[in-house]
C-alpha cells in the first residue's frame, strides 16, 4: 500500500479516484497530500464547500467510525485531525470570500472539559462564509469566558459545541447562568455536536440544536431574521 502510494501522482488522478485517495490520505494523517488534494480539486473548479463536504468531512467520518470501533487510536486520530485542519485552512478564506453582507454576529466555543474543535471550526467557517462575523473562543470554554465574550462582543448568537456525553450537560450550566443573570433572552443560543439531539437542545433551553454546519447556518439566518423582525415590529 505504502509503496503504491509513493508512486501516486495526485494531479494525474481523475476526481473519482482522487477523492477516495484523499480519504485514505486523511485516514493516514498525510497532511501534505491532503493539502495537495484540496488544491487540485479547487484548481479543477470544485467549490470550496464541495471540497469540504465530499473530500474532507466524508473522509473524517471514516476516521470517526474506526475510532469508535477501536481500529484507530488517539495518536492516529490526532494526525488525521491535523491533516483535516490543514485542508480546512486553505478553504477557510475561500468560504469567507462570498462578499455577503454581514448577517449577524456569533460567539462560539467548545464547552469546558472538551477539546474537540473540528466541528466547531467547520461551523465557524461556514458561518463566516454565509456572512456572519464569528468570534471563536476555542476549546474548554467555561461559563465565565462565555459571559465575558458576550459582554464584550454583544453578538446575536451564542454557539456551543460538545462532542462528549460527559461535557454536553455543561451547556445547561451556561444557559442557566444566562437565565439567572436575566440575559438569556438577549441571545439566540444554538448548540451542536455529535452526541446531541433536538430533544436535548430543547431540554437544556437552547433555541435550537444544529445537526451540522449547514443546518447551523440556516438556523442562524432564520433566528436572526426573526429577531430583527421582532425588533422592527416592537
Ligand atoms: Co474524541 N471522541 N476523544 N478525539 N473524537 C469522539 C467524540 C467519540 C464519539 C469517539 C468514539 O468513541 N466513537 C468519543 C466520545 C464518546 C462519548 O462521549 N460518548 C470520543 C472520546 C471518548 C474521546 C476521548 C475521551 C478519548 C480518550 O482520550 N480516551 C478524548 C477526549 C478529550 C477531551 O475532549 N477532553 C478524545 C480526544 C480526541 C482527539 C484529541 C484525538 C481528537 C480531537 C481533535 C480535535 O478536535 N482537534 C478526537 C476526534 C477527532 C474524535 C472523532 C473521531 C471525530 C470528531 C470530529 O472531528 N468529527 C469523534 C468520533 C465521531 O464523532 N464520529 C470522537 C468531525 C466533525 C466535522 O463533526 O464534531 O460532530 P462534529 O461537528 C459537526 C456537527 O456535530 C455540528 O456541525 C459540525 C460540522 O458539520 N456541530 C455543531 C458541532 N459543533 C457544533 C456547534 C454548533 C452547531 C453545530 O453551534 C452553533
């Protein structure tokens, strides 16, 4: 496999072979190859969004499944995640380059105790691409850091991400704190992450659960439009 791969010239592969090859390269944590694949697909006229979803996110799904099944372990997944981030780094400015008018502002962070950031970064990129201003608080975000950012940035939306069943309850801690301080209704609270679902979103008092980055963008647009309409009517 490795010997065969050594002889591969990515730019000579047609799309239908290049994309599965990129999934393999992502799986193997081959950062340079993933970056090269992204550049080739862009040169061939693929939209940044298509490269993101079909070449990177689809590849990461395979990694996730094998991590779940005990076939891959943390060091390998970290390498894959780094390769994915490198590919996303090329796409980020392109996705943001839509020239769309500012739709609103979002503060987002992965909750306390949780260091998964690929999904959050994707959401941030897609939101920026859709014309939102995004303030990314990073990982392991505690309630004080969320509150300070809300105060300083005055966003329309608070976004929270959690990938662990042990960290997702922290979202409720943040929402309850907003309610205690009487500022819950000042923000649209959107939550996401693989272990969440709609029922959980409702139970913790979020405005919406977002299954993926595209849903996050659509949900954010709909809620911001509703908020602006209410402000005009009121
Ligand atoms: Co972790 N990990 N991990 N991991 N990891 C999962 C989540 C896990 C499901 C793997 C498994 O067992 N199958 C499992 C959780 C099990 C559970 O809680 N029930 C798990 C575990 C157990 C762990 C550790 C505890 C492992 C260990 O140390 N023993 C540890 C935890 C560390 C910690 O956080 N304290 C750990 C560590 C790691 C790595 C560091 C190795 C690495 C993270 C690297 C990084 O993020 N920089 C890692 C990875 C990569 C994964 C998997 C394989 C992939 C996650 C990912 O990036 N998915 C993951 C398995 C899986 O999810 N299948 C797993 C791709 C990403 C695009 O999807 O994040 O779901 P996702 O984001 C989506 C949507 O969910 C949504 O939109 C995104 C884009 O479409 N979304 C939002 C997400 N956030 C949103 C916020 C929003 C809106 C939408 O706000 C508005």
